[in-house]
């Protein structure tokens, strides 16, 4: 690299980074010291010379994004944030892995300035970084598509450090394959090949040539080694910088750079030892490391003030880069006032004018009494919003036609050369996403899109296969970002595909994730209103739309009540004169059975209130007065109706309530046969109501 310089002060800063990492783990009594020690020169070089960032403004739109995929090595990043001037202090390093800290054991999104996402579950950082690159490219296409490469204010790079554990996890393979297909030239991954993991030398479980694997994905690859031909070890940062500079000239492919390191070098007795991976080094080893690096072994958290001041100069370079970007950005705004208005809106997270009208116009075409699958209704909503929300884009894990996630007439997000007979329009700025059969990768990539851009992605699969996506769903919930999941074929009513494809426990499992919102609409009206509520909510969490394969009746009752009712999570759909005798709660396709049962019960002289419950989570957000108005505590006879486990409903059923549920795996029959054979019928709801009423009578 022509302007790359490496001074004695840089060497001293790297040594300080190693010592501070060792001290932090030692003080905490636990952690992963080996990788932060050996990664120190690589991370320092990136933060000082390669990553465009402004420590004075961690959220600067024009910054490059850096993701430490191996989150266990968090001190690698914390020390560089401290060095660079992000507001982290020496006390923060001393509080590593303690309660209330800004330096937790694994980086957490929203907690520490300069952290782009939560990492820890291996592979997801790398996979989400692919999503960061997706989002950058699509947003550039919305706002500044014709600018020369690298000249737009919306151009930035995505940098990743990963290790063996990351490339062993399947999610990284899923996403890396897609990154190669997409030719994501703004993505660079540095692979720390130290050949050590918890169980020791990786040759016992990792035998393939990683570079050849990434070449097969379509990536540019290169390698560099700190291990010299004679077996000695030299942290040749200048040599590594030359390799990275060469890689930066490649703009038509993602880059994967393998760097051979020795874990924990130069710690005596711990270098390249598996114990350095996940355990404190011990006082003797830390003292030996300090002596080897010229530090006083009797002192902890020593700071080389001159080297720290030198490292902090990166903040001034960041200010200069930010100033240059601001000039380019203001010139863009002046030349593109309409695009600037769009950017201001999506950056602020505001909905477009005409949002309500688009949904109102759609609902005006619904016909009560008609039978329409909620997956089809969902597709209609997406296509009603697509013309006015260019930031909305998405796709499915090879199920676009089944999930109804395709945007009519949309160009595929793919290089133009990759167009197919089925998808004859493709562009690097396309809108229609295609993930192939890669549910986990899809979830991680859409997480990255959300984190790395102002756009709003959605993704879809069969509800059964949310199991494959679940770790990325949990991470979205942990970060509390509004990913949108379109999960269809929601029950045994999907029919002949059999129990391998029929969800049973899935509603319970997904509802069990904190900060996750699950919405199961009953018909077209509730589906449209579910999307309206999702996009309008101020505190939007990751949200799953759980949708039917089969047609369900469009209810006259929801036409009048869904707009206000759905956003509250539960609402009275059919009521009685005076206090009801029994409450019937139902979600999704089972609401129709609750309505039918209420009519039968009325003929028997039983007053049954039907409560549609599209979202238990949204209902729990309501105040106590509303909850009491919908579910009066004085009414003890209760029934829940849902084609899945009854577990989430016992809270609302009380002592005398009866669930109408499915407590076994699915069947091989048609959807109608399965629902009937497993007891999801209006007749069964009537029986459950009578049984609950009888128990209440006995208790009196």
C-alpha cells in the first residue's frame, strides 16, 4: 500500500492491545484471551488504515461497517474502540464481562458505541455481513444508481474478521454462497486461521481447503502468514497491508483473505495452546507475556500514553473523511432533491404518503363470504404497498410462489448475467430476493440488511421450516430489530405433504422468544390490518406473519372491527347481550369455527363471546382496562381454539377453561380431513364450551 506506514508507535500500540486483552480476561476470571492477543495487529491495522470511520460519530452514515464474527474475541474490538476514541475507557476494559458493563463477553448491538451487531453465535456475524453488503447495494440503487463505482455517498465497505468456528457453521456457507453469486465487491472477510478451537487442533474436524471452498463460491481469495518458512513468527503488518490493498482493487467479487496466526503469541506456555482459546491465561502466563512485550509484570492495565495518543489520531483522520463525505453528500442532495426526500423519509423510518390509502383501496375489494388463503391476502398487501414503498423488498427460501412473497414485475436482485427463463429480469439493484433453500442464511442476511441500511426487508418460508431459520430469528429478537417473517402453510390444514411439513409446536416455540411478535390473522381483513399495524408501530419488534395455505372465509365481522382490533392483539368479534356465559378465543383459520360455534351455542341458550386473537404479544401490550373489557375476569368458562399446542393459552383459560388444540404430530390426509380428525371443528368447540360451563357450575 503506497501510503501505508508502520512505526514504532504502532508496534507499541499493538503490544499494549495484547497486554490489555490479557489483563481484562484475567481480571474477569473468564473469557477468550488467545484470539484478541494474536488478532491485535490485524485489528489495529484495519481500524487505523483501512476502515473508513469517524469515532466522533459512530452512527455516521458514510462509515464502513466492521463485524467481528467470532464474538468471543470481543476484546479485539473493544480495545480498538478504546484506542480510536469511541468513548470506551480503561475502566470499561476493567469491567469486561461484569454486570452492567459496556464490554460484555460478546458484543451486543445498541450497548457499545461502534458495535454494528450482536455476535457470539458463530457464523451469524459473517452471514449477516453479507446482508450488510446486500443492503448497501440496494439502498445505493434507490438513491444514487448512476454514480461511478466508489463515488457515491452511499458507497461503503463491509469488513469482517472470522475464524474457524465461523466457517464451520453452516450458516456462513449458505450466506457466502449467495455473496459469491451476487458478486458483492464491497465485502472483505479476513479469516484468522490459527487452527485452534476448544477441542484442540482443528485438523480433527476441519479438513477441507477453505480457500478453494471460497473460490468455488466465486470469491476472490488470497492468503498471508505470520508464520515464517523457518518456523519463526513475525507479525508482518506491512506485508498483510499489501495483500489487503491488492484485494481492495477487486470490485466484482467479495474477498476472503486467510491469515495464518498463532493464538496468544507470544505468551509463554500458552502460544498455540487450546487452553488460551476459552480460559484466562493465569497469572504466570500473563506475567510472561508482559515481560516478552516489555511491560512490567507486576502491574495491570498499563497504558502507553504516547502510543495511545498516536492511535487516537485516527479520530482526526475520521473527521477529515467525514468532512469530505459531507461535501459529496450535500452535492448529491442538491442534484437529486426527489431522491433526497426519499432518503430523508426512509432514514427517519417514516411511512410514505398514501400508505393508508393503499391498504384501504385494497380492502375495498375484499368480499365477505369469499374464501381466500391468508398467504394470498398477504401477497396482495405486499403488492399494494410495493409501489409506494420502494424501500420494501424481499423474497423467500425458494418458495416465492407458495409464500406469495413475489413483487409483481419486480426485477431480481442478481447480476444481469444470472437472469433465467423464470426470472428474465435481473439487476444488481433489483428488488426481488432469491435465497434458494437457505432459511438460516436468509434470516441472517435480512438481519444484516436491516442493520446496514434504511431499507425494509422481509423473508418467507413454510412455517415448519422456521426451525431452520430460528437462530437468526432469536438474534433479531435479541437485537430488537423489525425483521418481517412471512411464514405460510401454518397448520395440519396444509394437508397431503404430511407431518414433516405440518407445524404443531411452532407457534408455542416462536412465541417463547422474548421480544418476538407473532401475528396469525383470521382472514383478508385481519391480514391487511396486521401489516398496517406492523409498519405503524413505534416499538416494532421482529414479527412473524403466520399464514394459511388453505382458503378461509372472509368474515363480515372483521370488516367492521379489524382495523382497530388487530393492532390491540385481541378484540371482541362477536358479542352477546349482557355478560357472556362463555368466552371463545381463537386465532387464524380457527376463528371461523369459533364464530360458527357461537351460533350453535346461541341456539342452545348459551351466550358465547367470540374473541379474535391475532397476536398474544400485541394483546399483552394493552392496559389492564382493555384486557378486562375483552376478557372479563368474572367469566370463568373459557375456550381457546388453535391448531397447535395449547401451551400459550393456559394463562387465559384459567382454572375451568378448555383448549381445542393439537397435541400430536400431523397426519397424511387432506387439510380438511386432518383438521376434522384432530378435532379442530365447530362441533368440538361447542363441546369444549359445554364442558367448561359444566366445570364452572360444579365449582359453584
